[in-house]
C-alpha cells in the first residue's frame, strides 16, 4: 500500500491520455450513415440586425428614392436625376423596427427573409408598380472561442453555417478541446440560453443547434490536462511526469523480481 499514491498518479496520467478526439466516432468506419435534413432553421430578424434592403422597379426615380432616401437633381443635365446613396443598410431597433424611406417605421422582428420580402413588397407596392425587394443580413456573424486554433468572430455572407463549419473557420479544436462538451450560447426573444453538444456522437447532426443562428457563440471547453499544465511550470510538469513514470516502472520491476524468487 505504500506505493499506492504513485500508482494513483500514474493511473490519473494514463486516463488523461485516453481521450476520444474523433468527431462522430459512433459512426462505424465500415458502414454508411444518412439522416434526413429537417433541422435547418432559417434565420429570423432580431434586434440589432443590420439589413440591406433594396428596391428594383421599372421606375428609375422610384428606385433611387427607396434605395437612397433622397433624390438630388443635377441641375445641369435635363431629365436626369442623380442620387448619392446615404445608407442602404437599416438597423433593426429594440422594438424590431426599421426606419425605411417614404414608408417610415416597419416592424420586421421575428420574420424570415422571405416573410420580410413579402411584407416589404406589399408596402412598397402602394407607391411603385411590381417592385422587386431584396433583403440580406449584413452582420450575420458567429463567434468561436476557447480551445480552437484561431478564436474569432466570423461574418457569414451566406447566412447559413453549421457548428462544424464555424469550427473549421476557427482552425478546428486544439488537442485539448473537449469535443464531447461544446457549448453553444444563443440569444433569442430576450432569453440567453447555453446548450452543450457532444461532437463525438452522430446525434448532433439532427440537433437544432447544428445550424447556427446569427450572433451565436461557440465555446470549446479545455480539457482538465490543459488546466494542470497552465497552472504548472512546463519543465516542472515534465519532470513530475517523468519521475512518476520511472517510479511506477521501478515498482513493477521490483514486484516482478520478488514474484520470481
């Protein structure tokens, strides 16, 4: 029993090295896996979203009016209207409204892009015949932090991204990242939630969090070995590990010699 502490330390170190670093490791290597894609969630317009809203119609003057907010006659060229865009991006305020030229306040909170296009088309049609409305998220972004190679905030032009793609943008997890305990932090309807994903299991592919929403934060928790190393001088940690391994080897060698006497 006098060697028990050393054996315990050795077992602890050994257990730290036995980690599953494989994504979706429960998918057998010699079999195919498929799952219906029914967890795609279209982003819905939220407070503080920045939207690009443009109007196209057969009337050039109306296009300039809605897209720029003002029309500035050149004063030099007859029958010519010159307009300098002021701001084609519209911030969604805390009440879910955008302040749009001519129309005024329009509430778009909670709508998908398609629903917002339908609403805007109906409103603009009162002033312009057969308008075509285009809406884009200009600040659709996700943040990846923790045990990844390049933690950062990423703007997503396609407005669609999975948790795996976000990790790919961040250079993937380091060896110390806990793949079985990835945290996704999301704000929706005034509520902030935090949910954990196990990327070692295939069930994450059908999770509602597999597709990220704008402003989501992905946090990769470090494994406890990283904490031990960060709190200990690297040379000291290496020395302790080496001495522990040597001590355990000597113990087993002595036991082996004693058993063969």
